[in-house]
C-alpha cells in the first residue's frame, strides 16, 4: 500500500492522521470543503496536496486506501458525498478515520487518552513529556498545539510510541489497539448517540478490554464514576489498573500543593505552567503513565515544565487597550465549564470573571440543562448566546432562554443574561476595564467574540 486518499482531510483528526501516514512513507492526498481552517496551513506546511470542493474528478487513478471522515460516511448509511459514492462504486478499500487510526496503532506502543473532558490537553501534555524524555513519539491530537506547530507530532524512523486522543463518540475508540489506556473522568455526554448513562459508561469498560494481557489502565481514582465503572468493576478484575489522584488510596498521589508520592515515597514536585486543579490532575496522570512505561519517576515529574498549553484550552488571547484580559476555552459540557471557571477564579482572585458562553448542540443542552444551570458559579457575570446546532441532530427543542430561566431557578445568585448577538457580546467586552477577565467559552464559533473585542 502506497497511495492514501483522505476525504475530509481538513478535519482536525484527519489532518493529524494524514501527517502520520505521510511520515510513515505513504503518498498522501485528499479533498475537503472550500472553507478555510487552521488545518489548511498545517497541510500546506506538511506538503500534503488536497483539492477543495468534492468531485469525482479529484480521485487519483491509483488509490490503495481511502480514509473518510465520519461526517461523510457511516457504514450502512447512504452517503451524499460524490467522492464516497465513487469510491464505493469502484470497490476501493475504505476505512473511517477511527478505523485507519486503529490500524496504525498496531505498529506502535500506543497510548489512548480517553475521558469525557480534558483528553485533548492531556494527549498534548503526554506527548510533550515523552518528547522531553527523548522518546520522540508520534501523536494524533484533537486541536492545534503551538509547540508542535499543528495537531500532530511526527516521530522519527525509530519512534516506538503513538499517543492518540481517543474519542468515545460513536464508539470510535473501540477501533484503537492500545498498549496503555488513560481514563481522566467519566461524565455522561453525547446523548444523541448514547441513549442511557449505562450505555455511555459501558463504552469505557469495553475500551479498557481492548488492552493486551500486559497492558495497563491508568485512571483517575478521585473521579467517583471512574471508581464505580472501572476500579470496582469485576469485569476488569484481570486488568492492571493504576489509580492517581489526591485520595490516600491512590497508587500515585498528589499531596500538599504539587508533591507527587508513589507508595510512601516522594518523587518530586510537579512543575507546570498551566493553571487550575484539573491541569494538575491531568499532569499527575501523565506521570503515572510514564512510570508504567518505564521512565524514571523523578524525570517524569519534571518532564512537563515547559509545556505552554494549546489552542482553545484556557488560551490567553491578549489584553485590550483598557487592560481587560481576554481568554478563550473550548469547554462545552457542564463539568468542563465549572472546572475551567473555578481554575480561572482561583488564579485571578482579585478580578471580575466575565463568561460569554455559547451552548453547543440542542441535544446536549436539553439533556444536561440542570447541570449547565449550576455550572457558572465561579463566574461573576455570565452572558449566554444562542445555541450552536450540529449537523448530526434535529434543531430545536430547547432554547438559550430556557437555560437562562433554569439558571435563575437553580442558581439564583448567578448574574446571568441572554445576549442575542455576538455584536452585543463584543460591545460588552470592549466596555470592561483592567479589573476584568473576559472569557469566551464553547465548542462553536464564540471564539470570534474575543477576537473582535481585541480588534
């Protein structure tokens, strides 16, 4: 197999995977829509050619494998994409993104980083740590990492490790073949695919069952769902499970502010530029993974000290002429919102936190309405925009005004208001001063508000 063609190549995961295939010696081409994304620059820097706009004429004569985004093809369902239709007509070998990544994972010591929240940042953190320990890993990450120059890291010819953000949605991570698994948390999400909480939780159990006999699951022992679903699960009694967290019964613990303890022995102080307790926990989990992979514990603790973070994860965007700090974050689940805001409030104790939040998908907003209503407590002022819909769901059924009403019912101390347009959000941001922090939050296009505030 030499020639690989990617349909939907500008997708974040697809772009990363295309780079890994290219580095592994394959000739990679592809296609996507005409819209411009940050991945356009990544593909051009990597020298990967692609067509804009889908057409049968884009398909090369010689194709050994087609990798297609899940946005354009699901087995058993008719695809409207003309290129996918032609690929199926020609009977060409076809894999979805998750299947192709899974096939690649067989060739490496592959670490799958999973969880309802934080897997993108933690995948990048683990990759950076392995890089600083001279392990030279490959990595497939779900967002832009400035220090990697994109959303992938390309290892050398002798690279042994592959780090991959492992997504539970539509059971994608069950195509992966891990040597080690990291589970950060379990918190019900994707109600459009998982009809019940039990269905969602069982997906993580099945992921861990993918481990080989000598594999290991490194999991956050402080997360109650991780405890009940994984640690105390008789289905996984034959699996090596290593726990991390602050609780005394964890295998790898964080005590005081940043001291890491394994058993009864301190192995050093966590050195981290990122803010927030959740980042400390994720870094602690990385230490636990590195120890299980055989790296020196004391070096593992300091391996992340130079990591500066990633795009759309508590990302500092700039400061206005009036002195207002502007941040942006991808948080789109109640727990992510609450955790991010708590970290910001702890860090900016003397400032007023303004949160401009855009709910993401109608199904998630409706299913988690009560949880969203109580997630903004650490913010001093909350501005809610219209819901950002998804192509994979039916629109409607819940509104932002419903969320405002629920906030006022369940969290009456929260200062919340519905903002009808991004332009109004920009005006609010521009009206603030040096004692304020303005953070845009959500998985849609709300980040443009912060950008426009700074203009």
